[in-house]
């Protein structure tokens, strides 16, 4: 998969994603096989994401690489691969956990996130990411994305090892 870095991590919407895709310089885009300019649009698939009060269906672009013959999803940096919880909600949950803050405001701003989701995310953080972040003296905030791609070729809180590269 290929993640497109967007500064406004909260600008999540189909429209925002479509705009990002339309402005993408495809000829400059690298595939995970390291070839440049070999990706062509290949279709869309739906992913549901928890946004404030409802499950939001995001239609995600798939591209095909003419060189390695693989298909890849083009993801915005405001999502965490394989998770329905938005990237900024992951950050808020872990930040609150690390600073002993209440999770109430997070659950109030996103009614689809409950205590079970929060416990799950914290467990994933502790078993997969705490040591990784410590290994480069990182802080859990919105800026951690680039470091995680640089050091681990994954989005922060991405659990599966699928290769993921950042285009910024
Ligand atoms: Zn390729």
C-alpha cells in the first residue's frame, strides 16, 4: 500500500480523499517495488471508518503496478491500515493513556468509539508500538507518522506487516 501524506489529518471525507487523489502526480509516485511512474488506476473498494456518529464508507483507490504486477491501495495518512478508527483518534487515545487523562472527551466526540475499542487500541500500542517509538525517542503526537514510515515502513499503529510507503 501507498500512503499519501496530508497535512490536515482531520480533513477526512470522501471529497478530501478524492481531491488528494486528483492532485496526485502519478508519474512521481513510487511503488513498493521502488519503480517510479509504473502505477495506473485499477478500481475502488470500500472501507468503513468510524467518524463521529456514523460508519463512514470511504471509497479507496487501488492502483496496479506495470512493473511488479501487484495492486496497491492508495491510503490517506488520516487512516490506520486495517483499522476503522481514524488515525487522530488513535493518537488521542494513546496520548490520553500516557498522560493519565480521561477518555470521556474521545468517546463524546466519536460516539462509535467505546471502552472496548479504547482498551484494544492501548493493548495494540503496548505490544506493538511502545518499544518502537522509544527506539527513536519519539513522541506520540500527530507528527509521529513520518518517523514511523522512515524507521518501520508502516503507518503508526499499523499492525500487519504489509509494506507501506509514504508519499509526501
Ligand atoms: Zn511495483
